[in-house]
């Protein structure tokens, strides 16, 4: 592999801070790097910061989006009731993908709200779980490489230290692992499970470590859920390589990490974030 390191630069008020990562020497990382090499811009976009400290007013954000969307799609109100529950989020998520995704709208405000709804649902779901500290982002250019079957072995239970960069999902819809996490059999029964089929430019920067023992227990629980719900009857199961994608491949690991609050501020306040390979 020609490159050894990956750098991020955070610009704010004339100053620049950086994070540096050591690249994993794998064929999958090489595919991701190929996307970077083909990019015509060095900045990153679509930055989504998920820190437990910031999960305030997410219920109100969702309610505001639903009210805006209901002006053109009043049926969405059937899936809105407080207090919010995971089952309700599952129904709202499925309504989005089955009824309004890709449908033409007349108002720019509605289009914007639809674009934010899916992300707000995910943020609500994360807010109900244990401590969260991760960032999703991608390149400006939407470049993708087909994902060969033999590279799916890199979805593994290897240790993930703090500051790990993993490949993102970046697929509209819900993979089987997410259905398990949300106990969402409706997506499975309706044939709407959408596995990841390509390597793109989205990555996840995660500050929380994951250890093999936890990862193994999680995969066993995933298998048990599929067996108990007989997901194979609907053509999907965690044992299938295309659906065994719980823990995304490691692309790089941070060489040095500042304090959590400092990192959170870097991501949340930067006016521009760029990258280089070395």
C-alpha cells in the first residue's frame, strides 16, 4: 500500500488543528483509498456528530420535522405520538422509506425536512443507548467501488481502540443488523432490508473502544434474534456474509487523541475540514 497515514485538518478562525491516523494495510482500505484518490476536492461534508452531551431536544426536533412534512404528507401523523418509543421510530422509519422517499414535493421546506428526518430518527435511537461519542462524515464526491464478497471478512470482531475510523454504511434504508438493534421485524417481513453493497467515502470516527468479548456476545445475540424470528423465511439471516455486517471494517486508528471535549469541539465548531494522505 502506497500510503501509511491519513490526516484531518480542522479550520476555525484562522487556526488549524489536526488528527492523524495510521492506515490499516488491507485490501478493503485500499479500495477506500482509491475513492479518495479519485475525489476532486479535499474537503469533507455531511458531518454528523453524535455525542451524548448533545442529545438534548431531539424529541422537539423530530416533532418539528414531522409537523413540516405533514403539510404535504398528512399520513405521517398516524406514526407520531408521545412519549416516543422504539416501535414508533421503526414505524416512522418504514413510513419514510416506503411512502415518501424519492417522492416529488412542492415545497423546499418539506424537502429539507425529509432530508433531515432520517438522521433525526437515528439520533433519537442513539440517544436511548449508552454513552455515544462518534462522528459520521464523507467526501464531497459520491464515489463508490463494488464490494467483493471476499472482502466481507473484514467485518470482524477484532478490537477497536478509541479513535478508530471504520467504513460507514451510507446506504438508504436499514441493514439486518440495525433491524436487530431496533427489534424491527416489519422491515424484514416487507422485504426492505438493504445490505451494504459498495465501498464509498463515508467513515465513522468512534471514540468509544470495543473489545472482542463484547463484539462476540453481540454477534451471538444477533444470530439468536434471527433464529427466534425465523428471518430466513424472509430470505435474510445473520449467517449470510452479505448480512453479517454488524461491526464495520477498521480503516485507520488515531495515533494521538486529545481530550474528549476538545475533540467534540473540533468537530462541532470547525468552519472547514480537509484531509490528506501521506
